[in-house]
């Protein structure tokens, strides 16, 4: 049997990692400035993370949500404290797409409406509802097509107001910073306008924080920069530092009912141990502050480079837009300098490293990047 060939693969076999460094099967060292799509939040094989998972595995790895699972409540309490959303409710699942599926479904349960507002260049996942609100026709199968989604231009307040006036809107789903869309930061005024219109029309504000949340920007949720609270926040990626964990946190105004949502694997004992290890490390090591400081340093230094068209982002979620003639830069960083980065087409390099990235590693990237630009 062969693998179903859907991924363009770099011919590199990574076999171990430590912090922001990973090593291939020839023991070549690589600097990881991408964290496997923003997943590695506290570094590879963090000692506290490894111990948390190992200790839990020796006790119990899994049982279903038909029993009491105290570690879920422990995770919810810690997440409330670290995020500042202590009055919210937590539903655990397994991935970002699943989190957004549940968010959209829950919004429709809440207000009985169907229409969803999403935005150009959005990415919310690959499953049924999540891909329907994703602005990429290439990954939307015919069975996923629906007339319940209204795509609007990014950050267009007039278009948003018009959509609310002319439709029964169930929810608005918006990334605080678009990731796949090229690191586009949602203007604070636009998020405030979204909050106001959702209140006015009894719609649900869904803050997709799968990539831009969990401390990556220096605040726990990137939407927090606008000073507004969403009704539902979706999370995954860095939530488990590589262990599959996803979730939504839900405003107290939305009430649960038995059977409304459900999952087999979501919130299992190992997932919660991983989630707690991440939050405990974020809290103990002041990683929100580190993300803000090291990210700010990177953005400042990148803005000094005349070959760069634009630097976008916040904290350790950074997009570097390059002219077409430098489209090769990402491959050069990987192949010649052994540095992993991400991309967003057409010519945007994405940086999504661990939140405990050091200044020394930031400088290592900058030195290599300058070298690539000046070749």
C-alpha cells in the first residue's frame, strides 16, 4: 500500500528535536522557525511536556466522555486563568477544523439562523462546514458547496453592514490574523464593528484563533488587541504542542444541552495532560511576554531590509512579503541554511516559531535571511 499523495514533500527525515532545533536522520541540525504550522508552541520535547504525558500514560491514556474526567476540569480552569476568559465554557475536540465545525454549528443552534459571513482569503479548515467558509475553491468539493456562506472583502465595514441588513446572519467567523491568507492583521476597528453588529442582530461572533491564538501574538488571543470579547473562540495548533488537541470556549450566554455537541477522542486524558503542560509552561516561563519581545525584535529588524516589500503580523506570527524575484528565498533558507519557514502565496514567508524562541535563534535566522537576500 502507498500513501495517498496529497502533500508536496521536502526530502528531509526529521527524527528528533529539542526546543527550536530539529535534526534529520543524518544528524544535520535545522532551526525550526515554523513549528509545523504553528503547532510547536513550547518547543520540541519540552521536559515538562514530556513528563506530563509520560506520567499520564502510566496511569490512563483514554476513556470516553461518559465518565467523570477531572483533568478536563483542571484544563478548563487553567485555560480560563491564562486566557482571562474565566466565565467561558470549554468544549474539547481534536483539531482546528473540528473546532470551527462545532463553533458554526453551535452558533446556528443558538439563534436558529443559517447564514454565515466569512472573508476573502480566509482559511478555517478542510471539513464540511469549515471548508465551506474557507475562501479557496480548489479545496471545496461539490458536496461542500452551500449558499449559506457570504464571502465579503477583508475588513470592509460597509460590506459587512450591508450583509447584515440584507440577510439573517447566524454568525461571523474571522481570524484575528489570517495565516494562510498571508498574515493579514484584522484592523481593531473592524473587529469592534463586527462585535457591534453581532450584538445588534443577535449573531454569534466566532474568533478563529486556531493559528493566531494561544499566546502567539503576545496576547492570548490576537482578537484581544481590539478590546472586544468574541462569543466563541476556536483553538487547536499550539494547544497541545504536537498532541492533537482542539477546542472552543463559549460565552456564558450560550447554554449547553445534552447531545448538542459530542466527540469520541476529544478531551481524552493524554490530550488534557498535553494541554495542561502547554498552559503551565506558558504561564511559568512568561511566554506571552517572550513572544511579544522576540517577535517585536524580529519585525523591527526585518523592516530595516530594503529588499522586503512589507512585514506584517504581531508577536511570533510574522509574514514577510518579498518581490517575485526573491520567491526562491524560502527554499534557499531550507536547503542552504537549514531553516524551516512557511509560505503563503504568492511570495510571503511565514514565521511561526515556538513561543520560547530565543534572541540567539532569532539572530541566526536574520543572518541567514540577509545572506539569502544579498546573494
